[in-house]
C-alpha cells in the first residue's frame, strides 16, 4: 500500500506562509485602488477598500508608496510574462517593440492593468520609477547585440521611455487610437537613429491578439 506523504510546516514555515498570504491580499487590494483611484489615493482610502487597519499595512510595507509600487510591478510583470509569450526579453528589438505595441491594446487584453495605467498616467515618474528598469535591461541586451546604438544609451532610453509613457497616456485617455500610437512610436525610434523604413519593418510583426 502506498504511503501518503504529508508535509509538516514548522512555526517559521507557517509564519512565512501567513505573511505571504497577507502581503498578497494587500497587493491585490492595492491594485483595485490603483485602478479605481490611482497612486494619489490616501492610506485611508486604501484601508477602507481593503477592510484593514493602517497598522496592518505598515506591518508588511514601509508605506503607501512601497505598497502601490509593488502592486503595480506585480500586475505589470504578470502581463510581461504573457506579452513575451516565452521569448527572451532581450532577444531582439522587434520582440521588445512588439511587446510595447501590445501595451497600446491593454484595454482589450488586460483591462485591470489598463485602468491602473490610465489612473497613473498623470504621474509619469511613478510609472517610470517602477517599470522602466525592466525595459532598460531588455533594451541594454538588445544594444549588446548591436541592434541599438551604445552611444548615449541612458539618455536615449530616458527620452524614448518618456515618449512611450506619453503614448500610453494618449491611448488610455482616448486621444490616440492604438494605430495612431504605433505611428508615433515609429517616429520616436528616430531617437535610436532608426530610419523610417527600418521602423516600419520593426513594427510590422503580427501581435497575435486579434
């Protein structure tokens, strides 16, 4: 007869699981608040939504900024896993730009993240502070492959990233359609010394979401 194995958690293991569950619940509640109110929501508005005391928040996070930052990063990184669909983020410039184009269609594919970005679009530094590092790593890998210029890389990336945030904001507030945003994205690639013809080719890859 097969013997069923059971895992017995020690006190430290149970505490770790308890902490992880509570943090996850707070992050999930923070994502709802970011979607409904935005990063300017007060701690009072958050605790009303999460049905917890302020002390509970400070038991797990240094403050509202850390909580909201981790909430944004988690839902965004989950989306990135979906958007890259198994590809290496630094594999090619075309793949990185295809992921960027998928951002313009978030409302259709990932509505909660779309609402968060819409309500955060007037706080570009909040978005850049919490999301830009991952994109910079991918673009630096692409640069090492010779597909982007090494000269003034940091300055180019900061300028180009600001352009992308502005385009996302335009799509989210309906002042730009996704196709209009893609046209502007093609123009923004001149920051990387990419010609219009090459930009058009890079942005022609199928998205696989239609």
